C-alpha cells in the first residue's frame, strides 16, 4: 500500500512542471507496436431511413412487452462474455456511503473467507494472492471487485522482483520489503500495462476495476528537481492509465495527491474514476504493532482540501483509515456521510480481516 507518511515534505514545494514536451507521445509510440490485440467493438452506421428505423424499433419494443419478456443484450468486453447486467456494476462508483467499501490487501488464498466479505459491496483485493475460484465466489456473491496493482514500487514477495532490479530507486520507508521503481523505464511500463494486466484478467476476467498504488513515485521523482525526469514520469504514468482506460477498467488511485492535482490542471482527470486517501483523520504510530493515533491538524486540513478539489473535479472520494478508537471511528463515519465520501476503517496495518 501507499503509506501516507511517505514523502509528505514534497507537498509544500512548488512543482516545476515546465512547458509540455512530447515525452508522452514518445512513451506511447515506443509501446504502440507491441500492445496485445483488442477485440473490435464494431462500426456504428448512421440510419438511412430514419422514420422506417424508428417504426421498426417501436414494433420490436411492443412485441417484447406483449410477450412479457426482454431481449438478451450481450456486450463485447475484453472477450469475457459479460452480460449487460454484470457490466452495470462498473458503470459508476457510488458517490454516497450507501454501498459499504472495504480494502482487504492482507487477505491471501489461505486466509480467504467468503463470509467475511458479506457486509461489503465494493471491495479491494490483491488478485495475485487469491485463486480464480475464490475470485469467482466474490463475483457470484454480488461484490464489486477492484484489483490492487502496485505501479510505483515492487515488493520482494513478487515473482518478478529480481527481473527489474536495475530500475530500483531506493528503499521504501516503513516497508523494508518494498522498493521504489523507475516508472520512466519502457520495460517497466510495458510490464505493468500489458503483462501484469493480462495476469489479472486471465485469473479474473470479471474484474470490475483497478486500485492503483504508489503513483507517489511521481512526487519522489519530482523531488529530484529535474524537469525532464518529472515530465517523463508524468508522461509514463498517464500512458499507463490510458492503457487501462482502453480496457474499459475504472481506476482508483491511492494517495498521489501531487500527481492527481496535475491531472486536474492538465485536464486529464478523465483517466481515473476516483481517489483513495489514507490517514486523513488517523495516523499510524507503529507499523509493526498496529499502533494508531489521530492525524495532526495541518496534515488533516491538507488532505481535506485535496479531497475537496477531487470531488469538485468530478471524482469519487474514498478514505482509508487506521484506528481502534471508537470515538474517532464515529467522527470519520459522520464526516463521510455528510460529504458523501466512501470510507473503510481498518484495525490492522496489513489490511487483514478485522478481529470483530
């Protein structure tokens, strides 16, 4: 997960965005010839005889109404055979906390229990850590399932960790088994936008969206005060988002306020559906002991202003908090209900199931 304490000092510095270059075009062009083929959605034709067409449609509608049935509507979506009924789950992320939200990245195939998810509508899991059968159970139970994808760093537990060592950019504070990765490298971009995505879709063709983590790598690169590298990082990350958009996969970005703010400024906010922000009200005091406290006022207000900008830009807003304090839980719930924000409160840093 993107840890809220990582790199907060960068926020107070003005970002040197410079003038737009053609870097993004270069990123796209390098990958253009090697993208996996996608099924054609067909060509729409304009009606030649509009009155006749309308008449035929009306007759068809009346026919099905009189027979008391409705035609099956099938849609081509990533060649999975999804029906329109299933596709409706991904049309919109709810703007109000009516549908309960949960983030369960600490759950693997051994700790999986379908009954533990029954109180949640929208759930985030690590598809790489669950079996295809377990994922099918989640969909069958009616859950909206988002898959976690780590874009800006790599965990040592991943089978591809050693493959990208030459692109590592240093250790990740508070997470000794994780390192930052240089997202400007073409090989890494191709991996996360194609190969890793294919792994996800092969295991779970019904996945409803992606929960993307560690786009804060943009802030880390920006901190180097190199305009070219900062621009290259932005171009690389937006190119990755465009690939997911082509797959019609809604995207939530975890953290990464500097990057999301730039998306808003650049008019590219349509590349994502929403944002998830950790520790707005709470604070992790000890990562090993599940020790939590309240967020300081300055940090809290910074986050709240950012989330307000996101909502005004048309994004769905999600909060992920860590606390065992019942009064703080109530405060978070009341705030989110008032502002129509989704929220999840975990009692464990690793985002396993709650003890309750």
